[in-house]
């Protein structure tokens, strides 16, 4: 949800130093979840299909949502005239991710009980 303030900051400081500042803050935020993402993603699938399911689903998600992100950002800026509008796409993706995280369950107990 901090995408909007970061885009606002970059819009107010449209220099290389503004970009470095926004990227630095974004990288700091990124570290808060990248440390656990591997274990969370692997927990989403049963052991017998884990690698195939994880690589396929992650690959498609990155290709679709990340690959089309520049096109969607350009479209949003063009349609709204607001240079900060790509932040809405980032925030929507964050909301969808948050909802998805609520449905992740611990599989270690399933495998011990099986």
C-alpha cells in the first residue's frame, strides 16, 4: 500500500536522486517479504508435485502480471493523465496477494499425519 506515496515522491522529485531514493525505499520494503517467500511458496503445494506446480504457477504469474505491468502502467497514465496512476495497479496486486496469503495453509502437519 506504500506504492502510492512512493509514486508521489517520485513525481515530486523527478530526478535521478529521487529515483534512487524511491528505489532504495522500495528495496527496503521488498526485503520484508522476500526472506520468507521461498518457504511460503513451497508450502502451497504437496511434496509430490511441489517443484512442477511451484515453477509453473510462479512462472505464469510473473510472466502475466509482471510482463504486462509496463503496458498496463502506460495505459493507466494515458487514460487518467495522472503519472501516479500505476500505483493503483501495484496496490491492487498487493491486495490480491494479501487475500491469497490468508488462504495459505501449513502442509507440514498434513504430511506428518498422512
